[in-house]
């Protein structure tokens, strides 16, 4: 840690960063707010897509099963069920 402080005193970023583009990038409050809203909207959309995919899987599972009349309740194969 002491070495880092010493190096910072020797090679200060102000000595290296020169010219018109020498400022560290910073966002205004409006820009930060916009980015936060965009991230939140993207997250909500991902959650909605995940939820709809889950609902679709559940619907497919529910409707892909055979009706009770077509199922063989005893577990034994009959001639009618084999056809």
C-alpha cells in the first residue's frame, strides 16, 4: 500500500493525461438516470419473457397428457391399447 502511494506521488495521472480529451469520463445525473431506467426496462422484459416461457411449458405439459379415458388405468397392456 505504501508502494502504491509512493508511485502515485511520482507518476500522478495529471502528468500523463494531457490534451482536450484528458478528463475522466463522467455522466450527468440525467444520463445516469436514463441508463438506470434502460437497465430496469431490460430486466423487466427478461423477467416477462422468462415468465411467459414458463407458462407456455406448463400449458404444454397440461395439454399434452392423454385424457383419462384413453389411459390404461391398470398399467397392463391390452389388445385395444396396443392398437
